[in-house]
């Protein structure tokens, strides 16, 4: 064991932060896994800030918090990313020929010597927190902290066919519990590989991990900002134990490879808790597995900060003034529906309102709101949970999703009996929601009298602010520009690509949306069971702006591109006639 690790461990024991027994356990794991001692201790429950303070006090050097610390780009280029990941170091500041280096283990003198030799600068050491390190790495290097090739090579060197089979079978019973805490992984190489893939996916802001067997290898891809991206390929001989490990985590049958299966698990990364929804599908070259990552967020974004257009924010505020009725949020999976509904709940959560939710899973943890987790095995379904909620004297009820007739009917009756009900549906747009509800068997009079508003939304990627470049015109865009906007000069941009956005030209996402608020004419059409096209036409005459039109507005504001908008929502069949847009730089 390195001398620097022993010294830092001894300091923590003397500071009464860890016991001798816990230190020995952590050091054993450190030797087996090669991870940093501080990282393992935090996973075992030791306070990260206390570790930082103890090390700084012992060496009489400053401690620096990274939450509000911006690292300049020229400093990032001084130290290779692999060094940052391996040693837990961050270049913080440069004053002439002195570099301030943040270290989670300030006893690692060899790293200080290497940095001094590489940069030619004198090094001043400060202590940083292990828990804050992933955030500053992500902000400095973007999503380039994905699975490192060096680590993958090292893991693969440890894998042998016989060893893999034994380890995969040996851990089947040990992972019966849902929770799989970070830092307690076995020494099995394939387990370390799976853990690293999932952890890196979370840090990269991925929503899904795709593990796809091919003829000669296995592809691993992440869905980041709604788009799949190739991450790494692993050899074919790793396929069996790799897929078995993921299935064991989801409490799935590893012996059944011919039928689709679903499972779930949970991981803990520092203070971040992430639910895993695991799905397997037999293909020609083996089982394809998709892992959906659902982070249990503790903070809720206000409705004004989500990114909606101002007119839509105003409409939502007006809808929340109603004491009873139903507000629906629609869109495909991963379009931000739950985030929107919780933003509405945060506005209603004023301490005088009894708010109860029934969800699967609970994605946000909000004080003052009573949240119910669905558990089908225990008999807690959406329908049974909703029935129980209505006996709890609620003012506002959130139903995570109306999946069947029984749940939808109970929700609509609740909206009729003095409750404000919020829920989600999977439909293409706001007007087709009515058709979907009718197909679920909901009486037209319940829909017409209960629905206050239907919000449909999609998430589009936002142009990277550091590299987007202005363009003079876009002939494709010109035909979609509304008449009232043609007399105004607009600056439109194209995606270029830089290191921060991983050469994609986009960084982050925001919603484009439409909201349908039924008037008397629309309610009459609903009662008569008329087609959603008729409802849409009436709503547009009343002033409703469609999702695509909202997307065009965002393009003219310089936030995204036509390619991105048409990627998530189809344009109308017959465009309005228009002229070429002439860009004026700085006129946004």
C-alpha cells in the first residue's frame, strides 16, 4: 500500500472520523479495487467535508470548496484528464508561475512532483472534497469522463472465461436486494466493468445505457440529450458474464435467454440515488439490454426556470388557480413530463394544501408532499393507491401515469369531486389526448367537464453557447416563419462543435410545447366524439400555438436548429408560404 494512503488513513483515525476496523476494511477494498481511499470511505458513510477539514488541519494548508469554483479552460489543458480521474486532482488557480492544485489526498507527494515537472510551475497544494470532485470534472471535461480505455484494458486483462462463469454464478444470490451501494463491489472484474459503465453513464447525464451484442463484439452506447452515442466496444467473450451481471442486478432469471424480461435495481453514488429499469430482449447475437437511469432528484425546478415560453408559463399559472379539475401533461417517454408536473406542485406547495402523489418511481423528493411509491408485488398499483389517497383528504393529487381504464376513471371522478388532479399520458399532441382517453373507455362528459388544460411537450437539444455560429440564411426555415415574424430581423445559428459539447454542437435540452385549454366549442366537440383534427382546428383559431410553431420561435431566438426541432416533432404537411430569412448579427 502506498505510503500516502497510509498517512491519510492515520490522520482520519487520529481525528476520530474512522475506527481502526473501518480503516482496515477500506484499505482492503482500496487494494482490491484500485480506487482512492477517500472515495471508499465516503461510500462507507464517512462525511466528505469532515475528511477534507481533517486533512487540511493536519497539514496546515487551505481547503477549497468546488461547488462555486469555476476552473479556467487554460488550466484544464495543463493536466491530462486521465491524471485527474486517477489521482483526484484539479488545477484551481495560476498566479504567475505558481499553480494551486486541489488534491483529495495531499500526502501524495509523487503526484505533486509529476505536476511540477510536467507544467514547469511551482505547485501550491489545497485540499478538496472527494464528493465535489465528479461535478467539477464534468464541468471541466464535459462528458469526456466516460469509460476510460486504460481502465477497460486493465479490467479485461483480469477476465478469463473460467473465472467469469464462476463469479457470475456465485453472485446470483448475493444481489437479491434492490440497492447496490457504490464502493461495495466485489473484486470480480466483470462486476467492476458493469459498475463503471453505469456510474459513468450517470455522470455523463445519460438517460439510458444500451448494451448491444454484435457478431464479433458487444457495443455499449449512452443516450445523452436524447441522442445515442457510441461509448465503447468489449470483446465477445465478455458478453455472457456482462449480461448476466446486469440481469442479476435486476433480479432477473439469468438462465432464461429466450424470452424478454424486465427488472429493476438501485445504485447510490455519493448522495445521488438512481433507479435502474432494466429490460432484456433476445436478438440474433444474444440478449440486448437497455438500462433506464432515473435519478431521484431532491430539488425541483420552478415552472419559470424550466424553459417554457412566457405565454405558456402564464397559462399554467392560470390553470393552477382552479380548485378542482384535471391538468394533463403528454408526450413520449423522457420528454420531461414529470419535471413539469412537479414544478406545478412546487407552486401549489404553500403549506396550506394537502398534496399526495402516487408514482412509479418517485423521481423527486419534496418536503411537504406525501409521496407514494408503486409496488405491484405488494398489491400497491396506481388504482389501489389512488383509491387510498382519496380517503386521505387531499387537495391536490398527482397520478404518475394513467395506464389503464380503472386508474383513469378513478382520477376523473376525483377531479369531479373537489380535487385538483395532475397526471401524464403518452400521446403525440394535446388534441389527440382526447381520442386516447375515449379509447380507454372514459365517458365523454367526464373528459369535457373535468379537463382544465392539456400540455404536450418535447425536449430539444440546445445549441452549445460556446461554439454555435451565426448563419446568413436558411431556405428550409424560411417557409415555416410566421407572417408576423417576417418583418423582423432574426439571427439564426448552426451547430458547430467543440470540446465542451463533445463536438456535437449541442449542450443540454429545453422543452418546446403546446397547451390546449378547452372552451365551450371544444367541449361540445368532445361530447360528440369528434376527431382530434377538428379539436385542433378550433383550438388554433382560439390562439393555441402548436409544438412545431413553438420550436420555430425558439430557432428564431437562436436557441436551437431546424434539424433538431424536426428530429422530435414532425412539421405540418402544408407549410405556409414565406421568404428567405436574412440574419442580422446581434439582433436577437
